[in-house]
C-alpha cells in the first residue's frame, strides 16, 4: 500500500477530517517506467523520479541514515524516532504517525468496505486488498522469483518463498530469552528485499502477549512466531460453543460461527458457509462451473486454491521441511500438524471422555464414531450409511469390485489388505 506522503499542511487547531484522497494505493495499471538502479517498475515518470531519490540519498534521515523519496516521507519517518503520533482516532484514541493510516483504521469502526470484487462481491476496506484478491479469479502472478522462475500473486509470498526455499537464514528466534512484536512489518517495500536485524526486538518492559517460551526453534517468518506457541500449548485453542470444534485463532472461530448464524446461506440447498467467498465457491457445486484448469493435465477445479495445491503434484515441490526429521511438506500448515509427532502434544480433548488428539479432525471422527449415531456417509449404490468416509470407501469396493492392493511379485490384485498379506505368505513365502 502506498500513501500520499507530502507533508500534511492541515491546520492542527482544526478538527481532524478524514478524506479518502489522503490515500494513494497500488492498482493493476501498466507500469512501463523502470528504475535504472533496481529495475522496479512504475506507472509514471514522476513516480520513478521520486523513487530515484531513495538511491541518490536526497532525503536522508540524519538519525539512522535511511533514504526517503520525498520531504514528506522523511518528515513522517522522523516520527519513528521522535515517537510523535499526531493523528488520533476519535473512537478508540489510537494514534498514528500518518493521516492515511488513520483513514484505513477508521474503517474498522465504521465497517466501511467501499472496494468490491465484481466477480464474487467480496468487499474490502482498501483498494490494494481488492486488487490483490482479484488475482484469485484471474490467476495473475506478476511477481517472479529470479532464482527458480516460480511466480507469485503477492510480493510478500515471493519474499517468504526466497527465505524458505533459497536461503538458510532464520532470523526469527523463538527461544525463551527473546520476545517479538507481531505488529505488521513497517519496512519500506520500495527497498530491495533484505533481511534486517531490526526485525527482531529484544526484551523490554512493555507488554508483549506473543512470547514463545517453550522451544528454541528458529523460524523464517514473523507469522510463524505465533505457530510454535499454538503447537506447544493447549491454552490457545478456541472452541465453538455450538459444535465444540476447535480453532487456533479467534479470527478462525469468528468466521466459523457464521456457519451457525447462517449469514452466508446457499439459496439452493441451505448449506451455510463461513464467508461470501466460500459461498461463491460452494455455489459452483450446483452450477457445475469449474473455472480453474490445470495447464498440464486439464483437470478443472471450482476453487483457485485447489488448483494451486494440485499443481504441486506435478512439480513435486515440498518447500516446508521439518528441522527434526527432515520430512518435507507441500504446505506450511501440514508441518505444524506434523510437529506434534515430535512434541507429543494433543491439544484437542473430547469433552465426553477426556481423550486427547493431535488434530481437530481426529477429535471430530472420534466423537462421531464412539459418541454419536450420526452416519453422514451414504453409499450411492445401496443407500447404506456409515460413520466415517474410510468405512464407506471400503464398503463401495463390494459394489465396484475394485482391487487396490497389488502384489509386487506377480499380477495378482486384492480387494482387502489382509488378502494381500495372506497371498504374500502362501505364494511368495514373504512374512514368515
């Protein structure tokens, strides 16, 4: 997000008035003008000229040496040293160094989301978030890794990729001797990517609720700092009072509650979703629309995220490695679940028998199997119902005649695993 950074000439004796023109944001218009120093692209010659001031040092902070692109930017930057925050929210009294930041913050209270996606009607409080979201629909990935040519829809994802895949640097330490400020990174995004030691804030006396004290794991992203705590303690689990499903964050729980309130309800079947985007994806199950197609095998998907996951089958990419056993995963959330194998942590407890589980899905399966008569899985051939999908899949083999277990020594195939073991013992003398 870029903000209009000219020095604010507003009369400070007058009441502060929020104006939308205080904000100038990124859009997806062409950027044909290139910086000859760092090759960053811009939409106009003026923005290139302003950007070049960073390289020439025209507006240099006398305190820390940071170079800004304008006198207004430098004036705002100096407030990080002085601690001055002249713009105060009239609702909650939170203060900001820039008027533009207050404008964005005020929408938290007003609920205003003026920027709507014309494809799924999802709304956003700032246009840059809407523009980024549009790439979900278009599949546009304008940010390319210079080392492996992998493309990304967002520059922050490109930076994370470089750290995870092409660097061994792990600047975020989760040991008990350090605390971290998990506020959004305020690094000047116009600067070339660089890991800076000031991203780590040493212990001081101000409250920091995100202290990780349970391990010495070093991590590659700030966001991961919250995850080890969630892995290592059961106290951070947020449970839904309606269905007792558990979540690792309050935001996830809040979104889940919309399923119970029916805020996003499908008019076709009555299914309730947790967001308008999920409802849009669900609606495709009725229309049959699958707009996202794999360029390699032609399989189509209703959701862009499913296509992204599918592509990793072809690439074999598994960038997320466990630092204990070196097992690799294609998605970051898989490694967090896997870590519980090593820690032995089981944060999901059954309220009926107190048995604990490492994942919420295992807890739900346990409740359904032992404490419930609900059988949600229906056989399409005979109408018999089952408590688990695994049971249904096994049953369906009776109808289809599928034999998924094949002998590695001969061409024999079997419906059940025990049949294969018997065959190996009797015919190939294996297993004795």
